[in-house]
């Protein structure tokens, strides 16, 4: 049995990202960048106006105010995407709309609300220093500017930023295909008739939901405790997917068949059993180059082994630079206790802090029902191996769902 930190390190060290592909920029959201990208263009390509108003010489309006009106001759107009052939001279103004290029000779844009129009003249009522209401050429993107880091996840605003830099296709890592196998004679797929002594494969549904939350493709199987059927389903899952997760049968009892069948398939075991609670019976290894995680059957153990080891491993497969759940500091509302011999994970709920300190609070959950506890938790706090307790009021990192 190994420690959790070692298991986490071995998991990520054993898994390499899938191959890259190019996808249209509008289809890249949620994907991991396969390489760095730099810009080849200026954006905007010219100085442009940030407001509707008038392009002016700053010196002309340097003393303008409601008490000191300045008259300027209106000599033209320009809109976004348009052009005005000419040079703005002293004492002149050009009507300009937001997004339009700043005409030659002008230094600033006087916002419309600080003007009054009289025939072919405008009355300036405020100053406009050089650069006022102007977005300079290249303010958003310059040639050679780095746009994207390898492993960075493409959020909607980042995708739009790439488009502004003229990026039409983005190199991203393939979306992993994950095969989920729930084992056990007592387990049935949701939607089927529930017979006495049977239970629905809630672990399978939870795992599939997590995978889909992060955009991974999922296929599911429910297999009874039968060596031949389990072997056939493992072989098919390995053929059809980039990684396989099994639920149940992870221990070494007479009906825990998963590890034995994986060994028969040439499983290169990295570890089996980790000093973590819940989730101790988790196993991980490779069949060929494909990761296989054996998750315990008990719901809390299944869930925690997935969140702490399998999910980061799948994220690494998908190319994530920083795999794992998002981590935020929280303030403990209650003292939490672990065991010196292993790493303990505590389910809890987040809330607003009531102790006068800024930030989120964390309240540990203690339901009699394991499923209710999991269903109502929205974060997990880790108590490291060797630490017996962490006192109420402490600020600790929490993995946030």
C-alpha cells in the first residue's frame, strides 16, 4: 500500500496526453490547447474610436468647457469599417462612430455627450487629450504576442480572443473516450426493473456525469460477476476507448474479479491500494498504453478515488496542464479530524463566512446516508497523512465541485 501523494504522482507520470487535432475556433471551447499560439496580425489594425463622437485636434479643445465653448467646422463623417479621405486640420472635426478608424490628423475623440451641433459646426464643451477615447493599433493583439499556452483550457472569451487575432483553427488534444464498467450480480442499469436484493448502478451514473461535465465521451456497461463476461467486456472497452474505469470488484475477495482479469490481460499494475480514506482499494495501471482505474464499489470510496486519482489522470490524457478540481481557500466552520496513518478526505458544504473574515466557509457533512452526504456536498477538504486534526477557523484549500 502506498501513500496518496505518491499514487497521485505515479498516476500523472504514467499518462501522456492524446494526439492533437485541428478544429475550427468556434468548436474549440472546453478543449486543451495542444501547443502555444502566437499572433501574426495587429488587432485592431488601425487606431479606432471607442465612442460615438468627433475626431479632433486635442489642442483645439484644450480649454473647452460649458463656460468656454469652442466651435469647430464639421468636415466629414466616418463609420466602422469605413474610410474618410482627408486630413483633419486645426479648427476642424470629423463625425466618427464607435469602431471607426481615427482619421489622419486627429489625435482624440470628443465624446458626443460633450458636444452640441449647430449647422455645419459642432460646439465642444469638454477637453480631449491625445488618445482620449481611442483604442490604439495593436492594443488587443500584436504580431508575435503569445495568445495561448500548451495545456490551457479554451474558455469562451479566450476563443473569441483567438478569433480577433485571425486564428481560424486551433490545435487541441483529442477528446478522451472513457469506458465505464460497473460490476456485480447485485447491480442493474437505471431504467430496468428493480428486484429484491438488487440496486441501481448509481456509481456508474455519477462517474458518467463527472466525465460529461468535463466534456469527455463516455460509454457504459453493467457486467455481472462472471469471469468470461467480464473479460469480454474489458477487452471491448479497451478496444473502443482511450481509458477504462471499473466500479466494484477492486478488492481481493472471491467475487472481486476485476484485478485478476486485468492481470490476465497483461495489466502493468502501477499500484493497488492507497493510504487514503475513503477510496483505499483503488488500483491503477496500464494495458498497453491505455490507463485503467479500478475503483471500489462503496459509493464514497468510488467517488473519492475517482475525484482524487482517476479524474486528474483523465484530464492529463485530455491535455490539461493543471489536472484536477479547482482549488479555493476556505475557512473551517468546525474542527475536522483524520487519521495519522493515511490521507483523509472530508465532504462538506460551502457558505458565506460568518466569523468576520472574508471568503467562503466550509462545513463538514455527517449524514447517516452515504449517498445523501455525497449528493449535498459541493467541496472536499484534504487532511494530509500525519495530521490528526485541523482546528475550526483554519484557512485550508478545498476542491470545489
